[in-house]
C-alpha cells in the first residue's frame, strides 16, 4: 500500500540572496511515506465505543481478583511479570505494590526463600529492581561453584538461564557477578537455539531476548510482540489475553487520534514548503519517538508537544548538518540567543521561516503550560534551544574545519546534539501536573540522570547512521573517533561502542535505582525510555532517516492495525 499521496521534492537552493553565492550540500533525504490525507483518513473511534469501555472495566475487576487470590510467591511473580509484559500492569499499581511489599518483607526474613530455583530467583531480582526495591546481586551466590563461577549444571535449566539473562541487564556499576551472568547466559543461550529439539515458543523467547534484552526494549513494541507470543502458549490465561488486546487497541486509538492532530498541526505550519524543503519530513517518526518515551493515555499533551519539538529539532539539525554556511549558522545561533522576532532581518529567508516557526511553537507551548501549571517556562525552553544550537554549531565547525574530535570530546557534545536539552525541559513541564517552586530552582540538577540515556541514544544513532552520514560530509561519529584514536578497523570500533552502551546502561541503572526525584518516577521512566527508543529506532539501521522498512512495519502495528479481537 502507498501511504503517501504525493512525493515531496528536495531542494538544494534558497530564495535568499545570500544563497546564490553559498555552496549548499544536499543529503537527498527520502520523502515522507505518510501523507496528511492518508493519516486523516484513519478511523480512531472504533475502540472508543461504550461497549469496549464497559468490557474492559469488567475484565479489570477479574484481574484484580486474580491478583488478590494468588498467594504463592512464585505464582505471584509470574502473574505480575505477565501483566507487565502485556502492558497492563499500570492498571494495578496499588495491588502490585501491596504484593511486592509482602514479598519483600518475606524475603528480608528468609533471603533463601527461592533457593535452588534459578528462574524464580532471577525473576524476583529483576522485578524488585524494576519496582524500586533494593536487592543485592548476592541472591545469586547459591548458584555459583567454589571458584565463584556459575555452575555449568544450570545450563540444563533453559527457562532459568533465560530469566538470569534478563536479570543480568539490571546490573549497576561494579556488579561483576551480574556481568558474569550476562556473559555466561549469552554464550549458552546462543548455543541452545541451534539445537533442533528446543520448544519453538521457547526458542522464539530466547531469540527475542538475545536480539535485545527486555530492559532495553521500547515497552509498547515489546507488548505487541508479547501479546502475540502469549496467545500461543499452553498456559495462556484467556482473561488476561482479552484484557491486554482490548487495552492495546483502545490506547492505539488514542495514539492514532493524536497522530492525526499532530499531522494537522504540521500541515498547517507548512514549514518544509519551498525554502526548507531540503529537510527530512518525519512527522510520524517524530511522534513515534514521543510515544516511545511516554505512552500512557493521559499524556496526550506531552506526546503532541514533544512531536512538535522533535519536528523542529529535525529541521534545525538538517540546517546545521547539511545546508547552512558557517556564517549563517553563527547568525542563527545568535538569533536563538536573543530570542527577538524583531531582530532577524539579517537572516536568510529559510532561517527566518525556521526561527519564526520555532518561536511561535515554543510560545504556544509556554502559553498552554502557564494555563495548566501556572508556571512560566519560557526561560527554560529558550535556553534549551540555545544549548542545542550551540552543540550543532560545534559539530558544524568541526566538519567545516576538518577537525577530528576525540571520542570524549565527541560524546561531551553529542549527548546534547541528540536533543537532550529541549527534550528534557519540555518533558519536565509537560509530564508533571504540578511543579513545585523547589523543583524549578534545581531543575537543571536533574540533568544528572539524563546524560546517560542521551549518550545511549547518541551511540545507537551512530551505530545505525554513521557510515552514510560521514560519506555525505558530516562530522566523524563515535565509531570513526575510536577508529582514529586506537588505529582499529570499523568492526572493532563497533564492538567497543556496543561495550560502551552496556557500561552506560549500568551507569543509568545505578542512578535510577539509587536516586529519588522531586518529579516522582515519571522522569526515571522517561530516562530509561529515551535510551530504549534509541535502540528501537537505530538497532536495524537508520529507522528515522530511512523509515520504509522496519519502521514502517512498526508504525503500522503500533498505530494503524489493531490486534485481531473477536470477543465482541
């Protein structure tokens, strides 16, 4: 099916007088595959019918009853994990909190309560960490030999090995036992899937995990996959399955409605017409990022606002990366610093249009935040755009002067140029219903937990896009920086970047699992989901810049095509 009613053109010229004497590069970005006409044709109200709302409330009560009547600890853990992977655990926060409170108390009395059960011990460890409870890697000591290595006999317990593998990715800095668990389980699980006699559903679970561990996966996409695999399992609970399918489709309807609204905004803004037509048109993909960061139904304002932010980041990125001269980029950065629409006449036309789009959209968001939160966020939003443009300008100067940054220099700037400041500050004001004066005063301190997810997103982006970007003249990425510093081939450099991603995840886990936030758990979840969405978008190549294949299929499954549902 062709989702675009027409192809957008790419231009490498501008109507500004200065453009005629400025040599322009063109990245020849592919046009969008999602036209506004197509998006507006999508139906978004089917699962909003009252009969579905009534049915899901009945199913919710049945699941609550199931949670309360399940007393065995192992069965409780399995049920909670299933609810989480089905994407419906947020409906039962109080019930799950009560269950974990009881489990944690019992565990403190008898730490060996699940002794010799690798599957359940690993599951307990992972779930406790996910829900903010302190639990030591020492719970796995009973599964080691006298030399401190994991017992080889554990390899016969395939489900236990898979559970330990997933738990190992909850590791914090310095937790060597969990690193050993990751290496041990990865090696043996890779061998297990080569065997002919393995259960096909279990094999699918293992392949899915080895491709990317659960802790690193975008939750919404994992939910879609897990609903499909759970339906094929012998122990499938039909009540849970129906509830999960219906809940997925209802939330999908909300997301689809938001995409239509965002597309109307983007079409009305018409930012990429003529003078800015050289930039990537990625409205749907930018919404996909926002949904990956925060997916719950009540956060529509967040997703619609962050989609706008992402679209503006994309355009500004393309101006700095491929189109503007150094002199023009310095002028644009100064304009963002002054933030004065009466002082932009010196800019070329394409930059005037971009600045006005940025200025008006930012002020519109600030107006809405002021009405909803009684907070003036303009100073924070303005600063966030300035920090982004300064990071872009740094990279542009590197590229134009042929400067080769060290890996450290690159990452110190690269975590900002991936969009950290606008995404963080807009998120603070759009997620939280109430922001205290105390929180505002130390707002920038919360960037301490945000560097790691943006570093991960940057490194994932580099792994998926660097070869093509460097070929078209962009600044060297992390891979090329390491190749040059260490004198190693690209394959070795890519392995190092993968190692660096793992170590950065450990740093992020340490901060998430040990720090509290004035903004409750919402920013902690955001931090992890930013990293996860980086994996999602770039683990199979440039899923943003070249979205026709993997990203297109994911958009269809997440936003367009409901999960088959025949109960009603």
